[in-house]
C-alpha cells in the first residue's frame, strides 16, 4: 500500500541519469506499469476463469512467503522453510474441496509441523536455540500471508465469486489511491510516525472517501446488492488495508529494511504490493458472507 506523504528525494550526481520518482519516493512510471499489468491479469482471470484465481493466489503466496522468510533468515531467524511453503499451498488448495474446514485444518497442521520441525532441526542431541522466537515468527508468517490470502480463495467459490474478489480488490486499490492523493495534497498531521513516517490523518480520510465510494458502486452495480452494504464493506477494507500496511512497515522497521524484495519495479517485493490485500481478504470474506 502506498505511503501517503511527500518525502524529499536525494539529488543524484549530474553524470548519472535520474529516475523519475513520485513524491512518495517511488519510481512512478514503473510502479504504474507494473500495477496495470498485475491488475489486468487479475481482472482477466476473475472475469473469464475464476477458478484459476486459486493458481494465481498459490503462486503469489509462495513468492511472498519466500520473500519474508529470506529477509528474516538474513537477520538470524531460523524459520522452517519447507513446512511454511508446503503448508501455505495446502491452505490455498484445500479450500477447493473442503472450504473453510480445509483452510483451518491446513493451518493447524502447518503450525504443528513448524513446531516439531524447529524442535528437531538441530538434532535430538542438541537443544534448539531461540525456539520461542522462531516459532512465534513462523506462526505469525503462516497466519499473515497464506492463511489471510486463502480467504480470497474462499470468496471465489460463491456463484458470483469472481465479482466478489474483484469488489474487494477494487475497494482496496481505490482506498490506496485516495490515501495517496489526499496525503500528498493535504497531509499535515502524521498518524503513526513511529511506524510509518509518511502516513497522515488526511490520507486516511482520502482512503475512507475513495474506498467506501468504490465499495458502494461495485456492490450496487456488480453484486446487485443494496448500496448500504458497501458502507461497512468499504469501512472494514480501508481499516484492514491500513493496518496491513502498518504491520508490514513495522516488520520491515524491526528488520531494518526498506522493501521485502525487488521483484516488482516501483513497488519492491510482491509482499510490498499485497500487504494491504492480505487482512482485507479476511474482512471482505466476512462482510460479504454475512451481508451479501
């Protein structure tokens, strides 16, 4: 999710070509191009082959999980790589035959295997070092990335599942755009400077305006539901989107890094692009399941 307030960009030497960046410090043309390509891919799948959304989510979650594991291992965490990657795939694919029960079973199994894997990882004759720290990080990662993402897989199995996922994505994207525009133009009062020094209360207001507006429009015209359903949906998606962004910002701050990866020009890693989407998938599934 895009940070929402201007940041001065250091001058580059005159003999080097300058990269055009946004006021948030990103390579704006590259970021827009990548966003358009990813958006077109997602929209095409959701409209014409919704069941392939599972494959797209599975690939994305494997990449994002590996990005976080690699970064944490660089800073001394001994995370059980195989259980996290395999368990993440199980959480996604077991939603197909078993729904929420498959997701919950795969999540519980992943946590158990991670606990045992880390316990025996140094051999039976040696006690594990930093066991509590590493298992806590592993459970956080299993919850934060594959489990949250699997809720978007659960959404796809409804009769209008493709449209439901599209509604969640559009709402989060428009909330991000509204937050960026309002933050850059009007941002004066920082929201949580200790975690993210670029987010402002004015940016949050823009996110609420754009996000709730997008939710109301999509719920009304695409899902054929009462317009009022878009209000709690938009509100929850904006809140969870901002929280998702802040959680990743704090994790990166703890690790002393700017991005989780370098896969996507203008965005960083894939995890840096989907951080707001992950908890929003849970909120979107809950609201649409209960109200729509």
